[in-house]
C-alpha cells in the first residue's frame, strides 16, 4: 500500500514552496481589483474596420481626462478599456471622437460603471462571503462528524487545506494581473467560491472514509487508518477531478477570451484543491493526533 501519510512533511513543503511566490506577488503587487471592487468604468468596443493601436486611443481618452485608462486588445477586432467613472454623456462623446479620429465603424458591446463607494462595499461583502463560507464549512463538518472523536479537528483541517487553495489562487491572480493585466472581478469571486466548494468536498470524502475505517479497524493506529482511507479514495478523487480539469482545459484552449480568465482560475483552483485534499487535509489530522509540534524544534538525539 502507498504510504502517503509517512511523507506528509514533504507534501507540506511542496505546498509551501508553491504558495510562497504568490504570497510574495501579493505583497509586492497586490491583488488587481477590477471595477466591481475598486470602482470605475469598463468599455468593450468592437471595430468593424481595422483595429487601431492602443497608444493613439489612449491619447484620445486623455483629452477627456482619462489619461490613466488601461487598454487591452481582445481578439483581432475588440478593445477593452478601463477608466475612472464615466457618465453616459461622456461615453457618447468618447465613442463619437473615436469614430471620427480613426474613421472607424465601431459598436459598444459592453459598458459597466461602478462608483468608488459601491466598489468598496462590494469588496467588503466579497471578503465577508469568503469568511462566512469558511465559518459555515467549519460548523457543518464539526456537526456532521459529531460522532467521531475530536470532530472539530476535521473542520479545522478542511479549512486549512481550503486556505492553501485560496492563497494559491490569490497569488496566481496577483501575478496574472501584473504580467497580463487581468483583474479580479465578480467572476473571479465566483471562481474562488467554487474552488472552496470543490476543495472541501474532496476533503469530506476522505474524512468520511476515515470515520468508517475507524469503526471497522478499532485496534489499528490512527496514522494507518488515515493512510488507508486516503489510498482507498485516491482513485475516485483523481478520476472525478480529472474529468472536471479536462473540461476546463478545453475551455481555456478553445473558449473565448471573455471567459478564459474565469476558466483558468477555476482550473488552477481545482488542481490545487485535489492536491490539498489528498496530501494536506488528512495528514494534518495525523499531525494533530500525534501532537507532533511538540518535537518540531527539539534536537534529535545524537
């Protein structure tokens, strides 16, 4: 039988190595908040003629006081423009000026505008939603495993594994924002909450098998039972998640640019959730059961 639990500190180290670059990115560059959370306006303009360079378009926007606008191309015929808050009257003037300046036939595919105060409120509610989800998961798992000794530990272990996935995804988003100009918006929050659900679901599957095996193999060491439970659910967890990941990967490759960010974040989060559920959540229970932290900083005997 594969002994996964035996090498738990190796898997913990791998997790730490993976999330450290993301933590550094968050500290240096921060999370690139979209207009949903920071306020501002977003325009998606489709050009039915030749797509102009971004610099001349930025010069045109500067004439309306939007010198700090961010412009990126989407496909071969669309510009995505992010500015500070723009009203309807200014929008009409901007579109007219772009048509005149570049002698282009354009269509406005999308326009969204969120005030700064509303953006801050949405950001606070988003953080509250993640916190409430974590608390609800902790309470639910503790209640669901109430018949097991130290039921609270199962909830904490699931939350710790989930936090691994959340930190990883936030770090990846910080790097994507810096290098690709992608921003965390409401779709990113949707992806994050979905990842939380996937991660906890996988952890509960293993925990449930641990509960069953504890009743069957009462005389076996706890570490052996946990490892046995992980191995028994390993194929099921990997097969289930692979079907999801293959679907997401096909959407990343062949899907449109408007959903690529959302799908890529989901793909990374699902992969991370699969890893943390198998190699982090249940081994944490063994560390807690053995109280191994008492020997972490002790010298080994000569």
